[in-house]
C-alpha cells in the first residue's frame, strides 16, 4: 500500500488530511440525510443516525460500459413486464421449485389466484435495479449482469445523495491540493488525470425518477385523495433511503404516504366491496384512506413472512385494486430461476425483438439449471464446479444477500447434494471477475484504503397496462457499490460494502447529452 510521503504518520487511516476530508463528508451526510439508522434505537420511536458507509471518491468508470447498461434498462423493464404477464411461462418455470421451496410455492399460489385478465391487463409499476460487474479480460472490461431486482430495489435515494456528496467533495478537493494529493496516492487508476472534476460524475436522478414512477401510478389510479402505502420491515435501518422517497412524493407531487409492516396490514387495512384497499387511520371508518399504490420494501424473503398473517397481508393487497410495486408477477419474473432460463436459447425472443434480444444477451454471464432440470451442459458445468468452485457462484431462489455459495464451500455443497431433488432450486452461474481497484472506505468514522471490486446498479421505471405502449419506460439513475476484495457477498447493510458513484473520464462531453431535462421527466421520456 502506498504511504503518504508528506506525512510522518505511517498509518494512512489516521492521516491528518484524509481525516480532515472525512469529517467534511461526515457532516455533509448529516446535513443532507445521507444516513443509516443505528441498529440500537435509543427508544422505540427515536432513531439515532450515522453517516451511511461510503467511498470517499467516485470510481472512474468506462463511459461505454455505463452507456451500454443504461440504454439496456428500458429493454429490461419491458421484458420484466411481459414475463410477469405470461402466466404459463412463470408457472411452468417455477413449478418444480415450488415443490420443495415453500416461499416460491406461496408466491406462486397467490399469483395463480389473480384473475387472468388482471394479470394480462392491469396497470403495473416496476421500480427495478439491474446489477452488473465489469468482467475483466486483459484490458477489456465488459459489463455482465449479476442479477435483476424487481422488488424492494434499495438505495435509490441514498445513491442520489452520494453523487451529490462526491460532486461537492471533488470541488472542495480541487481547492485543497494537499488533501487531494494524499487521496490520489492511494488510488492507482487515473486519479492523477486532471479530468476528474464534479462534472465527470454524471447526475443521478434516481430520487426524482423513482418518485415520478409512483406519482404517475397514483395519477393513473385516479383519486388524488388516496395515499401511497410503503410496506417496510420492522427494525429497518435503511430508513433515510425510504423516507427521502416519501419526502419527494410529498414535496414534488403532493402525495401522502403511510408506512406499515406486513404483519400490521390485516389489522390496519381492509378491502371494500369495490376491491379498493382502505387504510385505517383510526377507529372511525369514515376516516379510512384509499390506497392508490403499494410500494414494497419488504416481502422479498421468507423471514418477512414469519406466520400466515404476513402471507394473508400479501394476498389481500395483491387481490385489491391498488397498483402494486411490484406485483407478485414482477417478483416472480425477477427470481434467479427465471433469470437463468432467460439465458437459454430462444426464450428472450418470445418477448423482445431480435435486436433487443441480442443486446441484452451481450450482458448475460453463463447460467445453468440443476437437479431435475439439468441439461447435458449443466451436468458438465456442475462437474467442473465440483472439481474447482472458484469460477462459479451457486444461487438459491433468495434475495437480499448472504445466500450464495462460492469456492470450496460451493464444490462441497454440490458434491453432497448431487442427487438431491432440492438442487433444482439452485442455479449455477459463471463467476464474474472484475479488476481490483483501491478505494477509500469511510465506515463508522474509520478510514480504510482497500483493494476492492465494484457493482453498478441501474434503476429502471416502468408503468404499463400490458399494451404495447407503456406510460413510462425509462432509465432512472444508478448506484455503485464497492466491496473489499476477498469478500464474496458484500452488502451495505452488513457493513462490508460502501456506497459509491462513478466518474466518466473518457467522454465527458457526451454525458450532458444523456441527462434528462425537467420537461422530459414530466413526460416520462428518456433520451436514451
Ligand atoms: P442477492 O439477491 O442476494 O443480492 P446476488 O445475485 O446479487 O443475490 O448475489 C449477491 C452478491 O454476490 C452480489 O452482490 C455479488 O457481490 C456476488 N455475486 C453474485 N453473482 C456473482 C457472479 N456471477 N460473479 C461474481 N460475484 C457474484
Ligand atoms: Mg444482489
């Protein structure tokens, strides 16, 4: 690791100048809501906050790769919508898994209770995030998709703040040569170039665009007295990210929100005779509020459903007239299994035109089915993964991090479960190997300079009714997460990864061309 030659201090984490800059960042976070709620709440109703885990500086990112995945997002949005409305495909694809996985089974059961016409024609809102790593092949870095998130895609609002923080800190550093030099010495990539300025960090409109999607859905629902219901987890720490979205809905669209957990739904909500979801403000039913949109930041994993109460809640909402973000169809379309099946021949072409299919396939890493659904190719891949797990990732049908197998553990697991029918629940994926790059991590007041790898998330907003002309289908901002090299899973909530943003050094002039102006946001149109 490089040492700062201007400092007598041999430990860079306590370097005077970096500490000075990190304090600036910390106070910026406090002033602007770039915060995480502490795990220890002082009391039930009062949060204590700390700055979200961050990278001090943005990551130089190849413009071409960014533009490619950004332009793919409307295609992905459209694909998810079409998949969610293809009942035969989803049921056929997930039935085998449902036999042994209760979680998938229960989602599928509710999905099958929804009227066929509703599945085909109802208005659906998607606030998705498609994640990528740059697979490194010599000097060439190619974005490959890690996964598509169709439920509770988080960090939209915090990522927006991170971008603003990075623009601010770059402006400060450009007037603070000593601190800038110390920071640059820790980073091998082109930080020595003068090109890195606040303008090289592309604007990130995620908060506005995600709120815009919800506001458009609310408009389509057609009752401006209605509220938007956020379904959240009890004890959530990523509170600011959620509340900032609610703030934006209020400030820009005059839309009120209420927050509720899945376990509270059955006591606080009911569906009236017109299938309208009603939210109880108090004991007087005349005060009940209609719900236009239900936005889930919970419900993506089995731990969100400790009892039948939560499953009932999900069903009540799904069968109501509220616009669900996401519908269960969207959630099922985002499963790991569906993503693996999309890699098979001639599946994408059912939903996308040949050019769109070809473009999307460009970012697919190899994925294989297992267990009773194994093909000769997957058996070959499995053999390979058993003898050397380092080039593979084994994924169950789970979301939210911490569920995958890697390396030796993966080989052992596959070997032990070769003949187990539950192996069908897993998919085997080619491991993506990004270049390792140093980053300056700011976590809980500590500074660490760590070799790390990066995952870019692209947000997308979709609102449509199954017809060929969606009301909204657009790219909606980005998120970069940076995790220390050697950590398989990562995760910002778990304290490993940090939030980051990108700096486009190679084609600064074109960045502006791809920003949305206010008028376009109003119209829900993206230039890309
Ligand atoms: P989850 O739904 O739990 O977020 P992911 O598919 O995103 O599941 O996997 C979790 C993490 O594991 C990712 O954020 C990434 O760091 C790592 N990961 C997943 N797939 C791959 C892959 N093919 N190659 C390298 N790392 C991967
Ligand atoms: Mg993920």
